[in-house]
């Protein structure tokens, strides 16, 4: 359990060398994140959106934000923790509105633990080109349905774009080391989460764990909806 928990939530350090190699081949783009940055679509996986700084704060923490994630296995909806974790919520909204997640696979699947995505390289080494500081402690315990950020295990402030969704009881062991910034919770479409988590897997050569999906599901789109505070009937702070 210890090894699986560690790797499933990690952005691997090998990504530095891989990203540098891709940049040298001219296949990565770097942008400065501004409120007026125009959206660009991932036309291929070789054309990856990247920025050189975190996005400015554009959400209103007093409002509720829902992210509807359409995948190849169905759709689910995340209520973002915009009040307790506004930086995390803002980052998610920014990336979603720039279609950054479109085409990203659920590249790590551990049925009773987590499913992980948000990497344009689909191998656990990619990101948006910037990192941002953690928002800790988490507002609620890690448990099935919680969405949180993957990090480099040596730096809690290495949040970028990779995130995981807690899918089973083993995810509650994360509460022993609560160092993962929470983004929100899944409020509908749990059958889609279960379908992704139930997919067959093989050994991941980078970790040695049985977590690489044989038939990876992927994100098709993420749609953000803004609602008045309290409109969802639940709190946006966990």
C-alpha cells in the first residue's frame, strides 16, 4: 500500500529531462498566463500548451463553480472548493477554459485508491509549465470523491495540472500525510468514475505497479459553470 500510494500521486522527476528534450525539438509552446490569453485547442498531443507563470486570480471565491468533465467513458461533475482553496479552483478553471485537459488520458488507474490525469504527455511527467503553492491543510479528509493535486514528493508546492480522484477506501490512508491540495469533490456521475477505475491494467514500467490502463479513457472536454453561492445546496469549501 505504501508504494502504491506514493507513486499514484507523484509527478515524476524524469519529466524534467523529457520536457527539456521536447522543447529542444520545438514541439512545446510557452505562454505568459494573463486574463486575456486566447484559448488554443490541442490539435495533436505534440502541440502542448505551456505557460511561464501561474494564472492570475479570475474566479470569485464567493461563488460556486461546477466543472463538468466529459470523458470517453461518460461524464462527471466536480464542485470546486473555490472558497477554501481558491488558487486550486482558479487554476482548474483557467486550464479548463483553455482546453488544456482535452485529450488527457487517465494514465494511472488503481481501483480502490485513485485515478490520475491532467498530464498532456499521458505518462506522469507533464504539466502546464508553471507550479503554484499548496493550499493546506485540506478542508476535508481524503475520501472517495475528493479531487486533489498530484505533486513532486519532495515539494508540496509543485502543483501544476496533474490531479487525481479518490476512488476507494484505500485513498483514506492519504490522511496520514495530508500534503495534497484539494480541488473539489465529485458531486455527480460517480458511475463514470467507477467505470474508469474498473478498467483492466498492466504493469507501469516507470513504477512497477499494476496501474497502466490497457484501454485508457480520456478527457474530451471540461465545461465550467458559475453559480451563485449556495445554489448547489452544498458548501464550496469542502
